C-alpha cells in the first residue's frame, strides 16, 4: 500500500474526515493533511502527529520488509513548517547572544528531529558550532558555542 493510501485508511478508521496531499522534496516524501480537526491530530506539542508519522513509517517498513525504506514526513495544516520556523528563529536569537558574549548557551530539550534541524544550521557556520550529549535520553539539550 502506498503511504498516502495507508494514511488515508488510518485516519478514516480513526473517524477523521481529512484530505491528504502527496509531494516530494529533496527525495523525501511528504504527506500534508487537511482537516477541520487538526488540533486533535496534532496533539500537545505535536505528540499525536509524531506518533502518527512513526506508525506510517513502521507500517511501510514492515510491508516492504526493508528497514531502510524511504522515510515519510506527515504534516497537518503546515504545523511542522510553522514550528520549524519558530524553532529556527529562537536558535538564531540564541546564536546571536553567543556571538555577542562569546559564552556558550544551552537550548531547551529537543527530540531528534529538532536536534538535526539545529545541528544543520551550524554545519557551515565559521564562528559557531553545536553539540549535544551522548545519552540514551529521548530529549536532549544542544549547546551552541564559539568554534575554537
């Protein structure tokens, strides 16, 4: 079953009336959901949306028998894009503080998706770098510091 069909079936079984649009960006398949009940599907801090995306990806992996099956990103009413923009804005403000003071700053705990987004902001930055601790915690803090 295709990811779009799978998600439509899941949402229908859960009793949601929704429209799913499919697109591809940079080799990643994205499913954009439009519904009047977006708040219920997004959940608190995107928890329900994260679980929904996790389930879609696990079912695709199980069906294909390939653990390296292409990942699918599920978004509802562009919530992820808006959230990413707000996160990048907060990180840029923190980075400006580090540049002006020269002192490292520690960001709030983040999931792996958010950490990857933040680390990618600093890969080509000649002045600043980001790091996160090696731990098994799901939510980790990132430190932004000047490059030595």
